[in-house]
C-alpha cells in the first residue's frame, strides 16, 4: 500500500500479479479515517490491487490524476473538498469506477453523489468483504475500448441515437454524448430490448450482476442522469419512458 505522499518501491516493470504476470489493477482509497482507509486498502490489496491511500479531498483529485486508477473508493465527508466535488472533478478526466462511502443514510446524499458519476455506494458501517464483492461486480464490466476483432457487436439504434456497444460510444444526431461507464451500460441494456419494459431488477442483473444486493432505486438515479444527458425531461420523454411501478422502456412505443 502507498500513501499519497510517498510510493512504495516496486519492480522496474511495475507490480504484477503472482499468478499471471499481468499488471495489477490500481485503486485509490480516499477517507479521512486513517484506520478505515488502511482496512479497505488491505482488503483490496489481498484482492490483487495496487492501492494508494489519501485523506483529503483536494489531494485526492491530484492523486487520481497521477495514478490513473481503475477504481476509487471515496468517502462523502472529507476535509477540504467533499466527496461529491471530488467525484465531479474526477469525472472531467477519468472514467474509473467510483464507489462512494457515507456515514449518513439520507437519500439526498446518495442521490447527489450518484448524480455526479458515482457507480455504487455503501453506507457505514459496512463489511469490507461486501465492498470487495461490489468492486468485483463492477470490474466484470468492460472498459471503453476497441471492438473485439473476431466478434464485433453491432451498433444499436433508437431514433437518432446510435449506441456503439463495441466502442462504448453514444451519438445523438451524430454528436458524441459523454456518459459514465455505468450510464452507458444502463442505456445499452435498455436499447438491447427496444419497445420492451425492463424492470429495475432486470437492469441490476444486467449491469451490476445477479449477485448485487442494494437499493434498487440506484437504477433510477442513473436513468435520471442518462435522460438529462440525452435531453429528456419529465414532460418530454423522447428516449426513455418510465413504466410506473415496473421499470423503463426505450424505443418503439416510448
């Protein structure tokens, strides 16, 4: 584990996993409770991550920029910049997965955190093993990248939307729309079933995995953010329509 102010010496070619020799995934843990940050870092290290720890919001943004991690575990209540503002700034230059931690269960904190691009959240106290399981589910989803040469996936079309699953890009009338990885996955899951109602549970199973346990309203927050980026409003749902009490529908009939 590395503190933000100093890096543990590594091999010249970088850290490797003991079994495959592949580069280890990188994580940044941001929490002003040093004992908790070290506990989380220890669990992530045992799961194969190279971990950098820091304890203050302003510092965290620079650490994430420097480390370019696959994952950020981010406390909501930080000295300096709070976790929401850290997440907002990180989203301007990184598509890493962000899991937010909060000691307050009020829904508004969760909604605000997710609206700036967090992928998941946990309320303290939590089990570090649950955190590792949530992270594993996130990392099973692909990062933005080129299509597989042997089996390219076709683009999905919904009106003037073009959803390129292989390149993980969304265009509306030719213009690129910037979505987080989770937002893209939610939109792609809906677009794969045009005209059909998709329940919240089905979206969770598709995007987060069937083993995910948490508040199903997590889906609503991500759908809301997708709608905002697509230009939808509550009055004019051109792309994604709410089917009250059930879930969402996109495409024909929406």
